[in-house]
C-alpha cells in the first residue's frame, strides 16, 4: 500500500525513468542485433560465461589470458547466475542499462530533499538521463566503468544524507566493479573531509581507497601476470602521473587544458548542466537543515 502511494506521488519521475530505460534498452539491443557491438562486450560476455560454468575467466580475444590478469572486477561474478539461465550478450546489455539509468534515483531523491517544487527535481533528472555522458555509456556495449557510476551516485547520496551503513556498502560495491574506481572514491573522501567536515569518515574513505588501489595494482595484478610486486610506488599510469605531478607541476596542470579539444569538451559537458557545477551557490542555513 505504501509503495503504491509513493508511486502515485512520484508518477512523473517513474514515467521519465521508464521512458529512458526503454529507449536505452532498445538502443543497446538494436546495436547488438545489427552486429555493431565491439570488443568490450565480447570480453565481458566470455568472462561471465566462464564464471557461470565455474571456470577460469579466460578471454580468447585481445587479452588472451584470464581477465583477472588485467582487469579486476570481482563483483562481475555475481552476474553468473543470470547468465546460467540465459547465456546471451543481450542480458548483459539489459543489466547495464538498468543499473546506469538507476543512477538517477539518488539524484532525484536528494534534489527532492533540497527543493520544495518537484518539477525542479524532474528537470535535474531529465538532464542526467539525457546527458551525453550517459548516452555514451549506454551506447558503449558493456563495461564495468559505466555500471560503477550508478553505485558512485548512491554513495554520494548516502554521504549527503549521512546514512553511513549504505555509504560504505556502495563505496565498496563501486570499487569492486573496476580496478580504477578507487580513484573516484579517493576524491569522494576528500569531499567528505574538506566540504562536509566529516573528518573521520573522510579520512577512512581516503585510506580505504588508497589501500585497495595499491593492493590491486601493485600486488594482485603483477603477481597474476607472473611479475614482481611493485613496492613503494603506484603501478602503471598512476605512477607516471604522480611523477609528473611532483617533478613538473606546471606540466601537470597543462594536461588539463591541452590539447585545446579538452576545453571544448569541458564547455560542452558543463553546458549540458547549465554550468551549475561552476556556479552552484553555497548552501544556505535552510538547505543545511534539510540535510
């Protein structure tokens, strides 16, 4: 009964959610039916097929070894039972579209807490679902990076609402989708520490993300590739980025604006949201009370 009442109160949001979910499902499945999908879908499809048979997730294209040797997303194995029932790549496409579109739910709930007029929350929800970044994610076959965005959205929502049990849960779930997601959790920890003044939880988030990132990239992945663990530095591109940051800070800053196409992308991305990320006013005492 309570569920029906909630659905009636948020009927427009439910219709908006279902419209975009249906559109993105059709988009992804039609792309597959027209043989337009790429390597990522094939890699993950083969991986989860092996998981469903309790086998080593060997990938016969591009990687030519176990996927765990290059990409670490242990939660991917949770899709194996569904694949056991229906071993079809379109199942993965459907799961991704559902999870990515679900990322709008925490945005809608949080905006409803901030604004009395529900149509404002609907506008923000529409902007999110229609955003070119979301369109690119759901069009790009299947990828753990796209799915993790929804879990990050829920983690941010539970941080803002101070629901710490679910905050930690979704931080961990987000990191388990892809080995580089801890970098986003690291940034979220800084936000909690500096902006939200959650010193203890922000620090724990930062330490947790660093330890997980370091362990995966410096120990687990090298060992699985028969390499020596990389002690004392972050592995791969992360190590190179840190070297540039400390040795050439000016060059590090230049990489954010050069080549010039990056500025165009920043402008177009911000324009999609009316430049709100740059011009968002400080929270008033009244809005703080709502949190």
